[in-house]
C-alpha cells in the first residue's frame, strides 16, 4: 500500500490524497500509469515507487534525467520516507504512508470485506463470489 497526496499540479483536479493497494506504482504522463499528469515535462513513465519489505524506493525511468526529492536533485533510485516531498515536472506530492503487503494479506482483506458484505448486500456478494472463482 502506498499513500500520497498531490500538493501542487499542472492539473489542479489531481490535488488530493491517493491510496494504491499495491507495492509498486507508476507515475508519468501516460494514462496507463497509476497516477498520470498531463504535463509535457514528464515522460510516459517518469518514475515508479516500490515498497520492498520496510523500505520505500523511488526509481527514475531511463528516459528521466532527474527529479527533486526533499529539495535535492536526484538522478538515481533513492530510499524515501513518510513525509518525503517529490517534484516531477510541474507536480509536487508527498508520501503520506506505505506498508508492504503480500498477496496473502490482500486475500485476507478481500475475504474480510466479503464477509462484511454478506450481512449487507447479498446481490453484491454473489458477484464477488463469481469474481473470486475466475
């Protein structure tokens, strides 16, 4: 899980908190990225952020020259922390939280949510059960 807040952006509608329930996210100008900005200063995949055990790493795509992390120019991968502020192009965001989670962790969460739905919405439960069987 990676949680971040966009503080300033060329796309003002992007200024909000985001929570990604995965250990690897892509950020860039391409719509396939987990978080994308319409910013001509960014490459398609400008950076990616990865949780590995208890560390959070930021990686620059090979086409990316540099980014700013906590006010310092960075040209390679780097360990970042909760509270780290990152600037890419005309966009600034900060890391709010992160947590390494295994597939089993995600499955447990899904099962818990499914159990909660059983009591509230039987029709949705039926759909979720069908999806779990895929």
